[in-house]
C-alpha cells in the first residue's frame, strides 16, 4: 500500500537520505526545505528515476510561523493521510537572531516549527495504519531549560540554544502523548549521534574550524540511516520512546517530566495565540506588536491542551 512520508529538512544530509530511501521503495514523499535550489535538484533526481509523480517539494522557511502553517495547510489539502512525519531541520547560529515574527531563530526553527507540524498533522497521522513522528533532536541531553528566558535574550550562546532546543523537543514528545490518550501515533525521539552532514548554520571562523574536525570523525550518513529506517518501518509499541542511535533510553526520567511538558505546552500555545493576534512575547514576557503578512488561521485549530 502506498504510504506518505513528510520530511522537514529533507533536501540535505539525513533528511535527504530518508527521502531517497522511501522514494526508491515506491512511496510518496513530501520534502520541506528552505533551499529552493536543493529542492529542485531533488525533484530532478526523482524525475530521472521515474518517480516524479510521487515526489513533492514544499519551499518554506521553518523559522517563520506563516511558512510552517502554510506547509501544514498544503499537506492537509493534498494528502488523505500521513504515515510518517520526520523532523530533522536544524540550523545553528553562533550569534543570536530574531525572526520577523519576533522569536529567537533557534527557538522558532528547532522547536516551534516542530510543535506546529506535530500537532497540525496529527489527524492525518491518525488516519494511517501505523503512524509515527520521528523527531531527530537529541533526547536525554543535559541542556538546561532557562524558563524565565526561553529565547535567551539576556545571555545567548549558540550551543546553549541548541542544547536547550533538544530538551524542549523532549518535552514536546511528552506533551504530545499526554494530550492524546489512546492515540495511534508513535512519537519517537532520536539522537542519531554525530553524522557527517553539511552542519547547516552560521558559524564564526573558530567554530567552523571545530566543526570541520568533528565532521572528519563523524559517522557517514548511510550508517546513521540503519536505526532510522528500522524505527520508521516498525515504530515502537509505546506512544513515546527515545533512542540514542539504536539504544533505547527511558522517556520517563527527570528530563521528561510531565509537569514541565505541560508547562511548556501551555507557554507555547499562549505564544502562538499572541502571534495570531499580532503580539509576541519575547523572553521577558513583554508584548510587542507585530504585523503579519500572508498569515493563515492554521495555528488556532491545531492547538490541543494537555489533560489536567
């Protein structure tokens, strides 16, 4: 039976390898990415393999809520179901940047977009026989969540932002399962280890030098794909699971606290509600007026609050 795979960050690295794998298996693949040239190159490759009818590219900047919402609406309007949602788009920033929506870039791209895609496509996932969300983020990390300054306005560090983002994605998985008792969707958090990819990001020269050293000793993409394909082909039975490469870790330890997951979920829904009305709350909580151009109502209907 034809299955549909949606891959956010699918034009390069691990995401591209996943897209190619399932396209070659005869499945329908939707790739989301901000690099139009890489997207077109992937579509050209699909045409050369005779798979053009099953290959779809959505050009979007996932650091922008309007773009992420438009991705959700486009998929909802064109797909009867989604069998797998793979979240692997990530972009490192050495220096702090704020999006046009008023959110810190890593927070918006690495966490908010994954929240919107997970909840926004949940009903299409429920329509599949064995649906799975694979969130490639780095579960079980030791990053600290700065609850009073989630967008790191007062003390930004690129690595800190990335590590906190991993923690936020852990809590996203916990809250997703908590909000949907009895769901068929399996939420899988995965740390694939260090993989030799493009390491998308904005780096200072000294950080780039360190990245080059890391890349030389990293595992190749084809090795990282082994546990990924296994998890997509046969999702775990539990509603929420976590892995470091192919080794399971408990999603019920201190880093996965249900109270913190509910706190983050509530904070996120309030941020999204404020954004829809033209107000954002940056780290201090102070409201700032923003004008939204070309936005949609996709955010309001996707939010579900966790159980009390």
